[in-house]
């Protein structure tokens, strides 16, 4: 319990959404409020040569999408916030799913124009399974979109979660005038192209006050009064226990690009979001207030800084205190490791730290010791559970276009596939290399990074396979008949277990 003050200071959460809902823009507004950055980057502007702080890879800047989770730490209102900005595209969902194991709560961004989309549904299924607390931010209210109550009904129906509005919007699109904060009893006025300041916030404890009619007009004032009466009657006050158990999701309305409605949500997040929570392991539940350190690796990234060719393993601290230069036990390898330069992050920018506490995400320089899911402790042997892995669904052969870069290609393939978004298979008795991924766009990213980060130019050739699986048995000669597989099989080997490929056309 000696670290309880540090534990209670920490809030660790992920921002998730369907692509282009405004997730990365919202991330930057949080960083602005926390003082971590002074100006937001233009996420998709070709005219402004700035980019989203969290999109640190060149391909992310070119495509205007996030393809890897970024970790950012900042201070706000006396709390240390660990924010993980996740990829929205379905082809990079593996990275997002693993990130969800390393956080204590989630902010879900919904586009008010498009409403609930396919990737949002899949993400919420995982969140519901883990009972992770969720705050919903309905973005782009300054655009013509769906009615506020239609949106709430759609989200509840599609995502199967009970919502609790914390702010109410006054119109939307070109008629958007602001939001009313139900908790603070205040009106925040919206002006297009500007961010809200103290002069735009009016405390209105009595909605019958004539100042409301003066500021937003009599018709909109009457509509707001009806909305507030309806919401108070249906929802009442927020039950924090229901939020913390994932039963209820507080909802905020705003416009991230205009930095509007963001502070109201951030203030509420700091007030109600959970501090670091216990974690399940193979032997027992690990509580954050335990004295001895423990943590797990949920992400690996090669060449975070291409100039230094560094490989960083991201560790979530689950209990105790992590100290620089101390020895910790690597459970899978059964050996002790010491870390001279552990890092905290602001996307690609990193800073050496002396210690870290439960909830923190620490970057560890990795020479090949770590794999996704590895556990570090002060001597106890156990593994943290619930870290997902996925079977590839698309396979492509990697063809080297420059034989002089063979070593660079070998190194690149090993390091990039160790990140966990792709699997590498090498032919038994040959040198053919095949990459398996869940999404098509992953191949494009791997091909780009091989060239830009390792100087290896490759061609990706499609293969007619749809599934990879392991077969085990005492007599490999009988596997073809005993397994019931009569289709042509290509055999691949790793240690003593045979690998099989199934052709996609079933021939």
C-alpha cells in the first residue's frame, strides 16, 4: 500500500473508433489541454506541413490514418494520464484488441453523421466482454447529421449498452449553438472556427432564466428545457458503480476539430474514470497496490526512431514499482534482465524515466528478448491472461527484388512480424517466405516499412490459402488420412510440429 498515492494519480485509457470518426484529432485536443503540445497537427491537410502528434510513422502521415497504437503521457489537474491512441481501420484491429488489455477504461468516438459503424460494433463486443468502463464522445456536431435522440437510440440498440447523457447539444450542423452541461448546470456556447473559452461558459442553474432565451433564442431555449426535463426524468443522476462495471456509458457531444465539448468530457473523465485495476494471471489476481513489481508486454515496435534502429517493447505496469537499472524476472525465458533506459512516451518522442507505477506504460529497449504477452516480475512465476492472438486469413509470398539486400530483408521480416500484426512462415527444405495477416492493408504497411526502414525492396505475391493450422501427432505419415484432410497440403516445419496450408478454393 506504500504506492497508493501514485496509483490513485493515474488514469490509463484508450481512444477507439471507426476510421475517420475524429479519434486522433480528439487525442491531440487532450494533449493540448494537458500542455503536452502547443499546437495541434493537421491530420489530413496537404497544405499544412504538420501532422497528428500520435501518427508518427511516415505512412500514417501520407495516408491520414493510424496504423499502430501510439502511447502518450501527460499531466492534467493533478493526475498523470496515460493515453493510448489506437488504429481505427479493421485491418489493424489486432493492435487495438491487445491495447485494450493494457488500459483501465475507454473513450469511444462516434461520428454524428455516420452513427454506429461496423468496426465500432466489433470493438464494443470486446469491451463488453471485459466489462471495461466506456465514455462516449459524439463528434462532428457542427456538421449536418442525425438527430441527437436518434443517435442515442441507435448507439444503445447497436452497441447494446445503456447510455447516460452528460451534455445536451443545441441543434447540429450550421445551426449548432453549443452544449448544456447537465452536471455543472452550465451552457457552453459554440462559434464556428473558434474554441470555447471562459467567456463562452455561462452558469445557468435555473433554465427558466431569461438569459438563456437571450443567448440561444426563445425556440431553442424552450427545446433545451424540454430536453433537460426529459433526460432528468429518464436517466437521473449518473451511477458511478454502473459506469465502472461497464453497464452505463456517459455521453458527451462536441466537435473535436473545434476543440469544443472536449474539456467537459476530460474533466468528467478525470473525476470518474477508474484508477489502475487488478489483473488476472494464471495463478491469481494481481492487485496494483502490491509491493512487488509485475507487468506484461502488450506491444512491440521496431524502428520507433528510424535513425537509431531501436526496437521498443511496451510494458504495462500492473503492480509495485518499476525502477530503472533494477533486475526483473523474465518468466518465459527464466532469466533476469536489467533496463538502463526505460522510457515514457509522447508518440515517437521518448524520455528516460527513473521509475513507474501501476497504470504506466513503459518503453523497454529490446534486443530480441520479448514477445507479445511476456510477463516481467520480481521473481514470481505467472503469466497475465487475456492477451489475444489471431490466426492469419490472407497469405502472400515475399519476393526479394534486390538480392544485395537479403540480410536487410531477413532482419526486417523478423522484426516487423515480431510486432504481432503479421506472422512469418519459412518453407521446410527451402527458403520461400510467406507472410500471413488478418487484413490486406497490413501487407502494404509491411512492404512500405521494409523499403523505408531496412532498404529492402520486395514484391508481395498472392497465394490461394485461407487458413494456417498446427497438426500434432506421433506418426506424421498418418496425418493426411487420420485428420480427414484430402486436399493438397504444403508442409512447413517449426521445431517438431508440422504446419499445414489449406487452399482457399478447397481443391
